[in-house]
C-alpha cells in the first residue's frame, strides 16, 4: 500500500461507488486504489503498477497485463483533501480538469496528459 494518495495514478475514496472503466485499449502507468470495487470491461488493459481495491477486482478482457492485483485491502480514510489534491495536480502536471459528476471519455484514443478531478 502507498503512503499517500499522491503516490497513485488513479484513486477513488468513495465507499459507495465502484471505480469502473470501460474502454478498448487502456494503459495506466502507476498504481490504482479504490475504497470499493474496481471493474474494467474492454478489449485490453495494461496497468504498470498495482491495482488494489477494498472490495473485489473484476477484469473483463481476454489477457489483462497488470503488475499486481490486491483485493480486500484496507480502505483509505483521510480528511477532505480537495485543496491538497488540486495543489498536487497543479504541481505535478500541466494543470488539471475538474468535473462535477461522473465523466465519460469517448473516442478511438483518449490520452490524459494532465490530472483530472471528478466529484462524481
């Protein structure tokens, strides 16, 4: 388990909502954490890091390439870090995009070159 949320490429602190990714060819460079279930559905996924979930991990694709899987890990319980997360996003990238609800990225190729914050 990582020492802070800043160590994750993707994380969800929601106890109530699954972290779900649907896509064709997905590559994530870094570790993932969710306080619920992690669900992927698509043709291929590469995670160059650990995918950890407090719940279950459900990968629906023929040959996933994931460095490490960890189910049933402890949930991350932290104070509201909205301001800290925004500061990290600004410091470590080319800025960030913020969405107030669930976000879908649709297209043949979606590359996220900066951080995103989703309040959904």
